[in-house]
DNA sequence: TAGATTGTTAATCGATTAACAATC
DNA sequence: TAGATTGTTAATCGATTAACAATC
């Protein structure tokens, strides 16, 4: 289906396309032209047509794109309909924030289990998700095919936990620890980092620059 | 000091440079060549020299870079020594995770106040940070020059809170809500988004692609 | 000094934008 | 049909890589 390797610049824009198309869809918009979408997203029409054409011709000359259809196509491209599963490691504040508030379901994931060491949490559940002791990780993953491990453990535990997830064969790690995981040790695992510090420092640069 | 507009590709790499240099510094490394740093970061030596030369000549021929000095220079460039201040809006799980666990201080920020509507929190403090009622926001910001507002409120409140922060004259908004803020309404405010959903969907794409 | 490594200029590569024939 | 808008090819722009003289 796909012609060549899709550049990561394009891939990073896909979730934004999805988000905007979903908003339009929910708002009842039936069709949209690349020009109109570009304007509302702050991109160029050319870029949108170029990006989408990596995956196929979803539009129609003289008409534009059907919002519902395009939204669905982008969802498919992003793998949102593949019944991905996730487990989360670490049920501290951040872990709990994700467990209780992040809409895994509407992003195509089912959050199946949480792991922690806190005896007051283990055996219970959070937001409908059972909490197991971290020692049960291998046993659990052995029996439950899991796509992604979400890492919200304290920094010192991060690398070890990543290794254990990799050894159990997860496809990806969603890394919230401010630690660089050893990708070269786990070539087969895709790692996506959410580095809060990098983000804040970028903002710090931007606001500092203004005042030079 | 700076010649021209620095490209955002370069800016996004600066925090990673800082992180690596800080690790090296803490580990006691005194000097490093662009080649060695490149290898450990998965970049090219050319790129590192090119990036750094945007800001000045920090190295020495035949020697490389002094780690402590370069770490300091990058920190300065990032604005880490400008005594930035921040307030956080929303002390739910995510807000609390940031208040209690995120090292604002070592990223050059002082987290001065939190705002929420929960009567059981207002008037108290979290992680040493006083919690005020959101109604007190304007009063507080009027009296306390604040660089950044951290947005960890529920999605429906996000845009309104962003407007209020902008009106009070913050320089930047660190946005954790899955909402696109109206940048065009607040040209003077720099917005840095941490879109969890975009990040997870990127990972979803990467692991799905493997299995085509 | 000789070897190493920078900062910078030139060459290459890739991504974005523009243009336009195809066509709904 | 005429107007609008796509998908795609070509042109431009920008970012990365390579090369090398300068020099510590």
C-alpha cells in the first residue's frame, strides 16, 4: 500500500490531522478542501495534499475531502483500529493521571493493567484497571500479548524496567521518565519519549530569546 | 550575539545537548570532542559543530569542548539562568505530579504558586507550593511577575485559562491539555504543547507499520 | 613539532512550496 | 458546462553532511 518510507516529519503531523479532522467531524462538517484545512491548521494546502498523497488519494477534484472518510483513513494509518493494548509501570501521580484521565480507548488502546510496588495499591484497581505487583510483570506479559508499556516509574528504575519490557516482547515503550533509554540494546522496540524537561527548556529558550 | 534566526530544528536539539553534557559533567568527564558526543547521542559530528557554531565558538582546535564550559553555555542559551518563575493551573493528578516531582529548579524555574478550585486544596500547599483559588489568579499575577503558566486544567477550561494567563502578561504557556490553544489571539505568548495523544499516536503508527 | 579537532565553506540531501494538467 | 480542487511534477528552500584550512 505504501510506496516508500514515510518521513518522520509527515508522521508527526498525522496526529494533528487526526485531531483537527475529528473536531470537524464532531462539529458536523461534511467536506473540507486542503486550502481550508491548511488555513485552520497553519499549514499550506500543498503540504497537506503532499502529506496525504503519501498514503493514497483520499480526495476528489473540485470537491475536496470528505471529513468522515479522511478521518477514518488517518485513524487507520495511525493504527488506531488495531486493538492495541497497553500496561503501565508506576502508579504514582503521573501514572495515576494517565490511568484515570488519559483516553487510551479513543486513541485505539486498551489499558489492561498497572504495575507498582506500593502494597496499598497492589491487588486493587485504579480507574477500572487492576494493579499488580511489579514482580508479576513477566508472568502477566507472558500470558497477555501487549503492544506498549507505559513507563512512569521513578528515574532510577527506568532503564531496568525498559529492559524487562523489551525482553517480554512489547512492541513499543511510551517513556515518561527523564531518562534516555538504551535503544541500541532493544532494536526491535520502538521508543517514544515524552521528555517534560526538554519541552520546558524549549519554552524557556523561546521566552528568553524575546527579551534579548 | 546571535547572527540570525536559529532554526527550530536546532533549538529542539539544545535540551538534549544540555542533558547529555550534564550527564557527562556529573560523571566527571572534563572534555569531549564533537565526534565522541555525536556517537553517544546518535548524531553526526558535523551537525553538532554546526549547531553550536550558531551561538559562538565554544571549542578549541585539537582539544574539543570543555564539558563544564559547554554545559554552562548551553544552559545560558536555553535561558536557564534567568530566574524564570512559573505558576501552575490545575492541581489534579497531573498537576500534582508536576508540582511534587518535576525538577523546576534544576531547569531554571521557580514554581511559585498553584491554582485550583478544589476547596480541600485551596489555602494549603503541595510540595511546598501554596495553592490559591483560581479566582485569585489575576490578583496574584498582578503582583508577581511570572514567566510561564503551566496548564494542567481539564480540557473544557483550557482556552479560557489560557486567555486569562495571556491577559495577565505571562511570557509563555506550557500546555498539557489536549486542546489547541488560540495562538493567534495571543501573539505575544509563546506556547509549548505537550500533547500526550499525539505522542501515543506516533508510537501507534510506528509499531503498526512494523507489522504491515 | 605532529596529531587532533575545531569552525566554516561547499556539496548534498530532503522537505516544503508552487504550478498545473487532470477531472469531478 | 464552468468553477473548484485534487494529485503530482518541478522549483525552491532549508537542513544535514562532507571537506578542509586554520590552529591549538
